[in-house]
C-alpha cells in the first residue's frame, strides 16, 4: 500500500505552484505606489528621472542595495567580498568604476547575485557583479 503522502502529492504540488505564481505577480511596474524589487534592473528611463551625473550616483539613489558589501564565511570569519563591475561585458573593476560612467551613457544596470555569477561570468565573483550596458 502506498504511503498516504504519495496519494496527496499531486494536490500538494498544485497548491505549491499556485502559491508561487500568486507571489510572482505582486509587483507590477507602473502600478500606483508600486515599489520596485531591490534587484530589479535600472533602465535609462529610471536614471533620467534623477539628477545623477554618473552611474554610481544613480545606483546610490535608486538601488542602494546594489552597493552593499557582501560578506562570506571563510575559515570561521566574515570577510567582505568585492562586487565586480562589468561595462558592456568587459571587466571594469570595483564599485568605484561606476563613478567613471556618465549617467547619460547608461542603457541599463543589473545586479547579478553571487550564486548566479559563476554560471554567467565564471569563478571569482563571490561578492556578485554589476553589469552596466552603455550606449557606446
């Protein structure tokens, strides 16, 4: 006789899927009072609405969480891990590289979380990455 859990597994899966899809639709850009997710990409239109002179200032104003220093457990201590900036898929350096990019040149700015950087960018990104696409 199968375990009782196996009997209810399709129902459990259906309810879980409904719960996940219900959470996914909570933020609708442009809705009155909508607050963007902290990791939602910045667009040129977002940046134009600010008085930012460079990409760093735009990120600081619109997505300050992009600039937070990540820490990882290493040999029992918490050590800061630098976030690496890429401009048009070329490695540009630390977060300070954002100060060199005029806000008027930015098409988009996207954060890549540490767990996804290895797949997208390879090893050596334990602090995540920021991808900047420019008009150049």
